[in-house]
C-alpha cells in the first residue's frame, strides 16, 4: 500500500512540474510575440502604433444597452426608408 502511495505522489509531482513548465513556456512565448509585435509597430507609421496600443482597450469597454437600442432603431428606420423609396406597385 505504501509503495502505491509513493508512486502516485511521484506521478503527481511529475505532472505538476510538467504543467508549470508548460505554463512558463507559454508565458515566455506570449512575451516574445508581444515584443515582436511592438517592434513591428514601431517600424510602421505612428498611426499603426497607436492603433495597436488602443485596440485591446476597446474590447474592455462593453457597449451600453441604450446604444444597442439606438442602433436597432436606426436599422429599422433604414429598412423603412428603403421600402418607401422603392417603386410603387403597379395597379
């Protein structure tokens, strides 16, 4: 019984070390990719650099429900205007 417990503890330790290694490697890869992205953006125009800087911030801000309702109303009005602007049906 004690041998099985020791074996399972050893397997668990190896699994934990492997998991931590994978997490560290993924973080290093992410940092490397971000550094390359910043270097690429710095070689481009200032607009590209600013776009890359502010693009992630846009995704953090939720769209307020009132704005969604306004957009839906605008779409409905556009559909009505298209229907009204069409040729009248022939009698």
